[in-house]
């Protein structure tokens, strides 16, 4: 099995991975950390999809996609932190003044889980951020200590997933998800 990770420039592939099953639904599309709260709440139905389509045409695009034989099987949101709500988030600290990138959302399609897609997504996101000149990349996963994480809340990843990719814990956060504390994991790219 050879997984290829590419920038998320094809809207249809993004929609297949993080779009709602019902196109008029007002959920997901991985916008909650990407755009401001007001805009996120105001985007409904087709306008939400149109905003994501627009993001796919921006440089840099909204994330990366894992492909298996040209089939989109996984998603990771990665972007310069300054352009996300993490730049203003009071619960997720800033470690320093570096213009870091954030990696915060994973989605692997059913039928492809537990096959290394999440690991490939982290590796691909790191490579993409490095290629774009990021000095470091951060993630904000749960520190679940090996306990099972509710699949709905597992989108942030786990501390172990990030450690397996070479990230180190840089700080505690004030954020808790599904009863687990979130930690700031960081990888220096310089």
C-alpha cells in the first residue's frame, strides 16, 4: 500500500473527506479553526461549501490529503497559525514568536483506518510546511495516556501519534477535549 500526500487543492476530494453527507447541512468542512467564529456560524448550506472551494484555490490551500491509488482516503488541516483561530486562542499558548504552522484536524475514511494513513498525513503535512518555509509546526492533540478516545473527538490526534512523528511536548494547554487534556506538540523544521 503506497499512500501519497498532496496539498488539498481539489474541492471534491476535500468534500468527500470532511464535507457533510447532506450538502445543505451546516457542519464540518473543517472550518471552525480556519475562519473566525462569526463567519463560521454565518456560513450555511451552499455558502459553506463555496467558502471551502475558495480556500482550495488559495495559496496555501487548507490542508493536505492522503491518496491511495488516486482515491482520497485521509485529510489533515495544516496552515500558518497566524491565519487560524489558534492565533487568538486563549487556551492554546504561544511558545515563542516564530511564525509556526498548525496541524489540527485528521480524518481517515472508514475502511482505511489502522493502515497508517494518519502517520502518512502527519509526515506529508510536515513535509509540506517545511517546503513552504515554516520554521516549526505544532499540533494540539489529546494526551489520553493510551485510553480510548471517542471517534468523534479523535480528530485532533493523540500525543502518541505526534510523538511517533518526532514532535515533542512544548507546553500544556487550557483546552480539554472529551475529558482529556490537550497538549501543545511541536517539531522544529529549521
